[in-house]
C-alpha cells in the first residue's frame, strides 16, 4: 500500500524550493490542508494517514488516538512542539521529529524589525504619508539601551549578537546558558527573571512554551518592569497573558508591545491586541523567509523520509521512541 502523507504547513506549500522535489520523489500520496488546524479540523483528516508533516496544528490525544493504528510518524516543520501532545505520542510509540537550527537567523531579524518599528513609530509614519499627511513622531534610539532577552537558546543568542551591533547592553535569562558565548559577547546573566524585568528598557521573549512559561508575562511581572518598557515577543503568544498586556497598553504601563505570535491564531476580529495603537502584531511570519522556509522544509521532509525508511532522523523530540521502517 502506498504511504499517505498529510501536509498542513502553508509556508511549506506556498514557497518554492527543493523540499517539493524531495517529497515528490518518494512517490507517496500527498494530502494537503491549510493549517494551522484546530482539533476538530485535524480529527477530520487523520485516521487514514501514515505520516504527518505538520505546522502548528492542534495534535491532541484525541487526534493521535483517531490516527492510530495507521499513523507512524509526526514530522514538525519548525521547532515549537507545544501544540503536539508529545507525551501521548511517546506512549503510543510515535516518533515526533523537529527541525532545530534552521530559523534562528530569520527570527532574530524579525525581532529587530519589530523593535525598530516600535521605537521609530514606523507604522504611524507610513500610515500618515499614505493618507496624504506628514505626521512626525519623536522616536527612540536602540543605542545604549538595555535589552533583556528571555530565553538564551539559538534565537536568543542571535538576537544578542545583533543587539551588540546596535550598541545595546544585553542581559539574558533562561534555563540554558552558554558561559563562553556570554563572555565573548559581554552578556550579563540576570540573577533572576525579576532582575531582568527591572533592569531592561526592552524585553524580548524567545523561550519555548512550557507549563512554567505560560503567562510568564502577566500583571504582576509587568508591575516589576520599567515604566517606559517595550516588550517584543517572537516566542509563543501564550507566554504573554493577553488580557493583562492589553490592559497595560491601555493604561500606558507598557509603552509598546510588538509580537509575531498570539494566543489565538488566526485571531478573532475582537482580539484584545490587534487594534491597539501601541501594539504591533504580525501574523506569525518571523521564520517565513525564502531562505528559512527552504531550510526548515528540507529538514522536515528529510526527517519524514528517514523515519519512514526506519533510519535515524536529523532530530527527534522523543528519542526514546524507536523509528520503525514503514516502506
């Protein structure tokens, strides 16, 4: 029987590159959908697929159980697996693959796009001139400002390197720390999260979503920040409490919030953050460049093909689960 593969990530589908040829060469049946999918949408598509190349679809225990016994492998396009019940996959013997090390450059660049757009009032200025106006708002330099980076993994470190080029002072906080890197780039390790919050002019979030990091930025942590603080989020929307951030923006407690991620994607029309003048929201495209998509997509397909042939993938979230040859 020809293996049947479900592909849901839109940037994979929409961006040309060698990943399309590599997947086509398998001769497998490819079924596509436009993600990210809700649980109900995912439930409707699984059950008759052998492999799942996913984006940020909600892959719950119910989805996994519906997909069995046929589903053999889940290959994540990207690095965030918080939408996948990895514990259930492990319990059921399904390897979950992912693609670390492919999008850190692109996401770090996007963090600085958001930072500069906020500090230079880019959107207000372009909206003004496009409507025939000439509004001029005094902005802020990044030079000599203190940037606090929450999460010092690959992306956080790339942000730190770029911050140095802007002449910023960098403070880092996270469970993972590279002493040699920090020393080489003059990055101070915060004694605690509270230390970082109190010392930073701009805070950039690059940690993964875990039970501990969910709502990490909320009313009580916002209260410990500088009065004129700007927050950037290229991590996950759920790390920042939406209601608390919206209130802080309305009262001016937070001067600006620029995010590439939301707690609901796509957001409803009445989402609290999408219409505030001191909030910038981009539609989760921080890693969506031609260069990054090609790297991520090729790695995701390579993972899928290797696992389906019983070979070791490039990277696996649950390495305790053995890959089984399917074809």
